C-alpha cells in the first residue's frame, strides 16, 4: 500500500511529476509484491535461540551474507555519486529487507510468553539467554541505519523514484533472506516456488528499468501521465494544501507556496512532457 499511496499523494503534496516510466515501475513492483505474498511461505516455525544461531552459521547463509556485504558496499559507494543517488534507497531497502533479526526477536518473545501453548519452545526461556538481547540490538541498529539512509536519499531524490526503489529492494531482499537463511522455502511446492521466483524477477525488472532510466543509462520514451480527472484532483489538493500553509503563517512571513502557483499545475505538468 505504500506504493499506492505514494503514487496518489506525491504529485498532490510534493508537486512531483508522474511519468509513464515511474508508473510502470511502481505497478510492476506492486504486481510482483502481490505475487510474492501469494506464492510465498506462510507457515510459522518456532525455533530456539540456539537453532537460529545454527541457521545463521550454515554454509549457504554465510555465502549469502558475504554477497550481501559486497552489494551493500557497492550500493553505498554509488549512492554518494550524482548519477547513483537512488542507490541510497536500494541500500535502505536492502537493510530493512534483511532485518530478519526482528522476526527472530518476535519469535523468541512469543516463545517466552506463550511457551505452554506453542510447540518448539521447550528450550530455555529466551529472556534468560544472551542471544535475545544481541538479536534485539542488531535489529534496532539495522532499522535505524535503513531509516537514516532513506531520509538522506529523499533529500536529493523525488519520492516517486526513491520509495519505489526502497519498497522493491525491501521485498526482494526480504524474500532472499527467507530463502537463503531461514530455509522457509522447504514448505513450497514446485508450482508455488516457480511463481515465487517469477514474482521476484518481475520486481527486479521494474527496479532496473526505473534506476537505469533515472541515471540516464537507459533512454526510454517517457511522457507525463495525463488524465483530466487526475489533474483536477492534484490541482484541488495543491490548492487546499497551499491555503492551509498560508493560513498558518501568522507571523507575517510569506506562505511556503503561493496559492496562485497551484492554478498553473496542470499547464506546468504538460510543459514537462517531451
């Protein structure tokens, strides 16, 4: 739903231009996300803290963490360049998508509070182990780092680009972490696994098109999405927002956005179209 609300609200509140490439990328990520949720595993497996540590130390998990580290360094370096600033959103989405520590903490807390009614929680109370607090600290650190990275990216990129990249990266790497580290794919049939992988490919294709187009590497015929009903909705929203901001400036300062500028929104959007 974050993608849907972003498509609806960013042009209204931020004055951003919705283009065909941006609309295509957002819809592609949305369709892929629905597919991942439909075909992905939904079974809950209770594990102890020691069992989670064993999962994190398997050969496949270690290889995944190594590849993940290389990707994070690559994304962080590109995010510092002018052409690759959207990689900051990918960096944030990767961090939060791989925050399986949060899932581990929630699972361990459930085991501690509902041990009598849940299977697989027969070990030592997680509150009495050091693993729970280490997992909690890592989850908090990853979440905070991802949030800061997204905020910094939004300062130099438009929300229609950054939020789409962020959400797509979050879903993709969350699915990969579930597959490579937690082994949750074992409960999937061949058909569901195929649909799961295909949905991930759909998301990645949308992200690649948007990122390459915005970086100028891929040139596509891109035009402003024009709809009389949509433009009128944007116009009314901008007028209402400008009036609200103007009424709140009671200290004599000028409003953040003059009301008469909003009346030119539709014409400005058309002028931006190639």
